[in-house]
């Protein structure tokens, strides 16, 4: 699809929303997923239960394209589990859309998962060798198969056993016919929160989903916690010792700015990034602008701290579909201009500071900077509100090989020349950490410093390389 060429940004993590004990659970879940749409735009699904049977509806596309009033009315039940997906492990096809549902020993189970299991390949090979038959290529299915293998011990014992076997990032919800189970890995890489709406409980990847459905945020699901939500209320089990390695990129990029993630207000964090950039890079310029929408809040912080005018020098078209009629060859840079178009009178002849939240592969930044030069910007200084990405992420972000990262191949000066800038500056790692309210030892910074909190199997690295190269 042509839109794949517009961004070299990391693709969002997946989004989960679940409801227990609500008469319109499916509709509530629809709105929750709508609020989490930024976390995954490939597919979406909802599974509901009335306490005895389960129904589901899922498809490729965006939430409002997949569901309508009639579909939601037919999803009858007081328990619901929803998911929006971007594929990190497993290709983008309907078979891999979540929630994923199985029938085992006459009982229905469904799962919605955010993250990556770094030993999924080895576990899958073991399961297949002993007779397990997989329906998808998702690592999420590995978790369900392992659970089913131990279910005779009871759900509590089974899940504790599974958590001892799997490694990596997993914030997930399992739905049974009469309840929900929310689980977060011991490192807590990905967020997962608990809320309440009158007598109903809700679980979501981000608190912005609670705001839309007017639910009250109660607390985060703790790292290493298994939380049962059912007819007897809440029951919490600490299945593993918390190690806390919260993904810093959730704050930098993935999460919506109106969310509270890892106890940190995302908007305040991004503004602080911009303020610290202004301290590290005091540049004499005429204005500050973001590449919307990712650079907006750091640009506000930079402008306020530097006392330079803030301008929206590029305007974003928010109504781009997922497919489009291909332009003629003569329409150069069409893919960039259809999404972001510069305001020429604001930028022509000006010394411009552009704020961006990250540079991953460098291709989009290069094209956008060329656009600014072509309309007459006098100087262009690009400041990035995080350090250079030099190491792959194996915990649920889509740059899982080093070769995809421009900063792993080039120095900062080389990247500056490649993109065509007067200045290129990255926020230091020390300043990035200081912008949070989270202790450094509780953050995963692996994409910047190469220190991985959970060891990565060589077989998993091989899988990532194969998927990236198309093998």
C-alpha cells in the first residue's frame, strides 16, 4: 500500500480493552478500542461472553470500518475483550487478528496480547513436537497452548506455570466464559491498567481509553501480577518477582499524550523533553516547529524554554485512507506532501528549528527536509527529543534488526549530511531519563544503550532477521 512509504516511524504496539459486568460490553469495548486506535491500525476484533457462550467479530482495517450498530447489537454478553493490532510477531493477515479464541476440553478461551515473547520460536517447536497444532503464526497462541497444557491443575496454577516458561514482553488479557484474567510480565515492558465504571471493571493498555468511556482509573496491573476479575470480584496473585523495565518508547512515541503511563503523564514528559533540548541546543533561529504530530509537544517545550515563536510550519492531512490511487511518476514526493504540506509564507527565508521525536531509518526525514528547502527555508536545524536508536528492539517494536537503524550505520555528522541539515542534535540519554518521574533502573533503554533486560534467544533473532528480509 502506498501509505507504507510515508513514514519510517516505528509502528505502534497493540492495544487491549476489556470489560467485565456491563450490559453493553461490546459497545463499551468498541469505544475503548476507538481511543486506542493509535496503537494498531491493521486489524481489530471483539469477543463477548454471556457467561456460557462466546461470540466474536474481527476483520482487517480500522475500528469504525469493522464495527457498526448492527454488529455490536449482535455481540451479546456482559464480558468483552477487544484488541487493535500492529503485527510484530506474525504477519498482517486476518488469521492473526486478535482476540484469538480456542475451544479446549469444552471450554472457550480468548486472548489479546501486547508485546513479544522472545523465546516463542523455541517454545512453539517444543509444543509442535509433542502434538500441538497451531492456527496462526502469532506468539500469543504459544501462551494459550501452554496454558491449555496445564489447565488440569486449575487456571491459577496453569498461568503461574506458563509465566515461568515464557520470556519477553507481554501485557495480556485472557477471557474465560465467566471472567477476565489480566497478566503483565515481570519487567512490565508494556502498560496495562485497571479501571472501574460503576459496578463494572475495565482493563486497558492506556488510561485515555478510560477517559472516553468515563471509567475511573484505579491502578496499573503490576509487573508479574495475575489479576482475576470475575463473579467474586478481584483476586490478585503475584506470580513473579517484579524486575521493572518500562519501555521508554511508550512515553516517547507510542502512548497518547493524554494518557498516564507507568505513573507518568505523557504530555508533561514530552514537554520536558523539549525544555531539555533547549538547554542542550540553544540555537539562534526565527521559529520552532514540529513535524506533526509526533514532535508537537516537545516543540512546545522547546519554544517556551527558548522564548522563540512556535509555528505549525507543516500542516497534516488527517483524512488519508489506507489505500489510494497511485499518482503519476512526475508528481515527486507525492507520498510526503499528501500527508504533510508546508506553509510557505511562514517558512520562506527563515531559520527554522524542527523538533522530531525520533529518526529510525532516516528516509522520511530526508524527504521532509528537502521539501522545506525547496520552499525557501534559509536554515534548517533538526533536533530529536531522544538519543540515536542504535540497537534493535525485540520486545514489541518493529525495528528488530540493526540494519534498519540509520544511527547504527552512520555517525551523527553523517546522518546530518545525508538528511541535508545545518544542525542535527539528539537529546542525551541522561536528559531523557531526567524528563521522567521513573528511576533509571526501572526503564528499558535497550534501543539506545544495547542493554537488554531479558536475554534474547538466537532463534528469535533469526526469526526477526528472516521476517525483515522477507525469507
